[in-house]
C-alpha cells in the first residue's frame, strides 16, 4: 500500500513537470488535473498507511 502511494506521488510530480512544457491551455489543464488527482489520492493512501501502523 505504501508503494502504491509513493507511485501516485511520483506520477503527480511527473505530470506537473510535463504540464510546464505543454504548449496550449487544454493540455496543461488536463495534465494538471490528472497530477492533482494523483497527488491527492497519494496523500490519502499515505495517511491510511500511517493510521494502520
């Protein structure tokens, strides 16, 4: 479960870096939304892991 949370956080960072190189607003908004979703779910999963331990 902890590796899944770390993977989601890594995906979020990659998405935000990719969004900084995108040429138009549509692609920036979609990639940023996916990155934000990954970031939020990654933190939620890390929180659940910490509560279980």
